[in-house]
């Protein structure tokens, strides 16, 4: 007998307007002319090399990938990242599920970030209608249309709504696509299930996003720059809603991982920036890079000339470049983002810095004449 599961249909889901938010995007967004505040002399000394590597990579048509944690969005850095992709310095963006959510909430209501401690005590943390239903629906629709996780949400914001097919079309899709394309047929069934369970009508479902000018996802969608989402089941508040669909999440997130991996495959001579991501970025990079190396070796090549800059708040007194990996009894061994990237070959540089200060200094250095 299978173990019993929690029934999410019994949850009392409140409208997002009932939630108190910590940050308003109009108050916190970072202007590109602002000055970095707390960069140490040591960190400042490392930024010119990163700028030089990015310039070299872009001049030779190589990728520059920025993987970042959700706090980059919560710190109001979306507009600055829009500049970086719009001006061609960054060619691929990757974040976790929380980064997707904060960017969407800023776009939809101009505010984000709830008081976790208080709302958990009320049994209300993460149980909000619009965030959960709109993002989940965007992913189910996107999976049906062959889109990735980040692109599905980015297109929702950019288009300010979703186009829902009628159930007869979906039923016909299933008949036509089975058995030759079972995955595509299953995506149609997933969407059919959601439309029926929630009584959604076909046609364009308008979902205004009055603050979408701040959205990095919408901008990436518009500029056709890959923005990939790399979620983990249960890590994000969208799993608190009965519209959440595991199969659709899996399809969209797998597509994003393979899109990310394809860009990692081209990382020879390129640059990888990992900013404020202690787990997601190093974990997806090592798998994608191993596959890239596997394919390169089969063609008689080896990927060695990539450059990795890792940025986080933690002090890292261990000199990874000079001494390699620390022994297992040294606390530095457990800095996952340093350990993993140090094992990836190429050149790794670690900076202790706030993401706001680093990205400001980076952008201003790249655009300086």
C-alpha cells in the first residue's frame, strides 16, 4: 500500500493582496550609476581580470553565463541584469525557483518577500493564490508548448497573460501524438487535467503585470536570451497549491537544464559567473560540465580554458588557486561552491562580496570607456 499524502485541496489559500511584503521594487531597485559600497581592496583587485575575461569571451563569440541566487532579485538587481543582457555582456542567465518567484511577484504587484517566521506561525507562509496559481499554470501551459521553466514564466510576464487551448484540441493532440511522442501527449494530458479540475475556459487569460519593466525574465524573453530555472521539488512556495503539477515542473525544468548544459558545452574560452548561489549553481554546473567534457573528448578535444568567478558573502581564507583543495578536516573543504568549482578545471577566482556591490562594479567596469 502506498503511503498517505497530504491533500492540498483542503488548504485555505488567501489572495496575495492580503500579504504584507518586506520590499517594494520601486524602492529597492539598483540604478547602474550607484556606487558599490563595501567591496574590500582584495575583491576590487580581482574585478579587472573578470572584466578582461568577459571582454575576451564576447569578442570571440564565447558564452558568458551568470548563475545567481534569489537574493540578487530581492536586492533589486533585476534592472541591472537587464542592462547586462541588453548590452550583450551576459549570454545566459540561470537561477533557482525562488529567483523565478521574486521576479514574478515584483512584476505582478511591485512587491515581494514575506515574513516567514510570522506567516509559518499563522499557517499561511507561501499559501497565496496568485503567486502559486499563475506560476503553476504558466509552467503547465509552457510544458505543453515545449518551453522551459524560466521561459514559461518570462512569457507570462511579457505577454501579460496566457493563451489556454480548448479541451477538444488537447484531446485530439493526445490521440495524434500517441504513441509516437508519448511525452508530448502526456504534456497535453497534464494541461487538460488542470483546465478541467479548475474550470478554466479556453482563450486568452489576461494577467496584468504593471511592473514588468523591472522583470529580468520578461526582458530575457523579449531579447531572446536564455533564462533557465533550476528548481528543487518542495523548495518553493508554488508547491503549496493544488494546481502545482509535478510532471509539468519536471518537463520544463529538464528542458532548462539541457539548455543550460548546451551553453556549458560551449564554455571553452568563456566565462561562468556564480553569484550568491551556494548549492544550485555548483550542482548543475558539475553535471553539465562533465557531459560537455565527455562530448569534447569524443571529438579529440578537452575543455580547459574556461574561467569561473565565484562570488559570495562568506570569507574564504583558504587559497584555492595556490593550495588546491583543502583537507577534509578543514572547514574550508565544506564551502561547496568553492570546492565544486575548484574541481572543474580552467581557472577559478573567488571573491567575498555582496551581490549588489559586485554586479555594480562589474557593470560599471564593462561599460567604462
